[in-house]
């Protein structure tokens, strides 16, 4: 197991059966076997997402990523943000610039 992460959770219990979602299982396997093969970084967006939800689960997620270097948000990074691209497109269309003029 990856230090700081709980065991096979979330789990679902059905009468006589216990299973872990395939997605969770695959992610856990990657963290256990492949993580050391990469230099990992974290963005402010991911840090914010990790802090959401169940307080105990959030605490464990934040502990697991606490040592990852935090990426700087540059103008180039912001340009990759899909919501920013949409906002820019709406602004251009509203001012008569860009494609799709009405």
C-alpha cells in the first residue's frame, strides 16, 4: 500500500460479496507499483480537489500528496484551462471578434 492511503476503499458490500471498483483498484495498483517511476507534481486545482469531500478521506489524500512540488500557474497554463478558453471565446463573440459572429 502507498503510505498514508487507506486499504481497499471505497468498498461496497452486497450480501456475501465485497468488491472494489475497477477504477479504484487500477489507481491503487499504479500508486503501489509505478509511482516511483515518475517525478510527480501537483497543481493548485488538484490540491483543491483533494481537499474536498469526506474530511477523513481528504486528510489522507492531502497527506499522500504533501511532498509533491506545487506547480506555478503561468499564463500559458491558464490558456490550457478549458473554462478559460470558453470564457475567452464568449468575450470575443460578445465584442464582435473571432469566429461565429452573428
